[in-house]
C-alpha cells in the first residue's frame, strides 16, 4: 500500500503546521512532486551523502528530516561543490525531500516536549511563546450506552484537559432521528425507514493541533457508520506554543547528578558549562538546537540551569549571577536523540490515517564533527 507525497504533506501539516515555524524558516517540501507515490520513508536529522545512499539502499521514496536541505538558497547546482553534488545525488536517487524544522521544535509532543519528558520535568511550560493553539468545543452524538469508549478515546487523544485534570467532558441525554438511504449499513434501523434512537450528546474541549488525530480516533471508536459531530470555536486565548520548555523536579537534584543524567540522555562524553551552578538544581529550562537567544528568558523565569544544544560566545553575558548556569551538549546531540521517537509518532499517525507506510530511522547518523 502506498500514499501520495501530498497525502503525507497534508498529515504533517495537520500535526506540525508550517504556520508555527519561525519567520524565515524553511519547512515542508523541498525536493519532489506532490503526486509521487510513497511506500516507505526514512527519518533523519539532516541530509548527508551517507543518508541519501542509505535511503536508496533501503528502498525509501522519501527523506523526512528535521534540518532543511536548502536553508541557505543555492546560487548554483554544481556537482563539483558539496551542496550541488548532494542535491544532484538526491534527485538521481529518485528521492523526495521534506523537512519539519522549528514547527517540530514548537509542536506539542514535538522535540522539546520529548526532551522535557526524558528529563522527567514536571509542570512543564513553554519557555518563549511565539503563537497560540486555538481551542474548540467538540460535540459528538453517540448512541446511549456507547459513550464511555468514545469519551475514553477522545481523552486518550489529549482532549478534555482543564488545568491539572484530563478526560474532562460533559454528557446529556437526547433523542436522534435518521433515515438510512440505499447503500447505507445502519448500526440501528432499516434502509428507507425513519429511525429514532436514544443518544448522548458528548462535549469536550479540543486544542486545534490535536483535532486531526482525535477525529481519527473518534471515527475508529464510534459505532455509527457516519459520525455526527460539531466543532465550535471557543473564546479562549488558546494554549501557548513556542520555543523551549521550562519545568521542575519535585525535589532538588545535585548538579553533578543532573550533568550525569544529561550525558546519558544525549549520549555525550562532555558538556560545556558557563556560570555558577547551584549545588542543588530544581528548576531547569531547555531548548534544542541553537538556543542562545532564549537564555535571558530562562534567567528571568527562575531557571537554575539552562540546557541547550549550542550558544555563541557573546550570547552568554560575563558574570552570570550565582546559582545559574548554562549547559550545552552540542546542536547535533540535542536533536538526533528525537529521531527514533519521532519515527514512532509518524508510524502511529500514518496508521490512524489508514496509510500503510513503512517508517524507517536512519542508522548512519554520525555527528558532523568530532574531537581530537
């Protein structure tokens, strides 16, 4: 079974909207035709000659990466130069190329949420809001006695979260009516005969970003052949979305223990540290990739440690206050750790959309530089 590249782009747009990407960022389709048939795709942090060769050898039709290939526009496509040669190899291999960059960093459940989860942080919030995720009220009508599994499915999809409570919903009884037309296969009633059924009106809050996956679960769980539901915009500012995350541990942890945990999670032997860290750390801010610009936000929001991929020399002010430190694990290390979990997310997303796509993770992703 295969899907078109456009089918895949539509799903990616629903989960990681390009509108969430930072201004000037490159995201989406970079190489290929939207009508191309895709049976399998390879997930990688970025495109390299080794990744192109691996994708071709493993039979992929699509490369899906975090880092864009054409972040800086090429002035020419010369095969005697690295950029032109890489692009030419990609085209000759018949590979399409799609990237999800800062929209993946920002998305709920994306790269930065994953890092916060791996670090076991609680009370996690967006460090630097850049936009908001609108809220809707989803109203669905379910035959009486079948509302519990539908309610559970929607709650498991992330709907119905109010503060520190999940699976929040409201139900009221009523009566529905319908006449099945020729070709219908009604759950109750007969074709051509007006039917009346006791139904439950189920209401639940739904962030816009979660709707595609939630509606897919709804249709898979609901007993009716045709699911009747309404979506109403809610006058609510929406969930903050943005770069980085900040959270806390329930109890302070020794700084040395935190650094050991960071080394284990990111698979690095050393961590660059600036500042004067406290002996005990409880509140931590983080941002994958190049997070130097968010350092002031981490400081003003009470973080004791700011963890990122890389910072430039002048982004760390001299004489950082006592009890605050910046730690950098390397741009590559801060992001490549998410490629396998991301592939898992994608596989489930495609499964729910009935797209029989094989999602593979690149095995050949060495760091772009090394220490000597």
